[in-house]
């Protein structure tokens, strides 16, 4: 029973992990990165604006070159804002 619980817990944690190892050095982009270059997270079922905010917030908390806060969207789009806050808080607490 413990083995099954440990397996499920590991699967959940690994599903939320970023595919970017963070070892590459890049300059900070001035604009959001195109979708093909952004890190991916398992956020199935969430709206696109929330996903964008989560990735931006998490990468900001991890202080990677992908970290970005779209101030205009953050102010006007509640889904982006909620995603950014969630991503930042979750990834900041993982340090």
C-alpha cells in the first residue's frame, strides 16, 4: 500500500515539473517568449490565460530567463493574474 501511495505521489509531483533543466544561460527576453520556446508544465484542464500566467509566475520565482510578468495582462486578465500568482507562490516555496 505504501508503495502505491509513493508511486502516485511521485507521479503527481513529476507531472508538475518543468522540462527545462535551467542549466542553459540566456539573456532575459524583453517580450514573452513564443510558445515553442517556453517551458512546459502539466496544466491540463486550465484555461490558456491561466497557463500563461502560471508559467510566467513560476519561472519568475525560479529566477530563470523565462521569468516574465506581462503587466498589461496581469492588470486586465484575472485568469492570467491568478495563474501568475499561483505559479509564483508554488515555485517560490519549492526553493
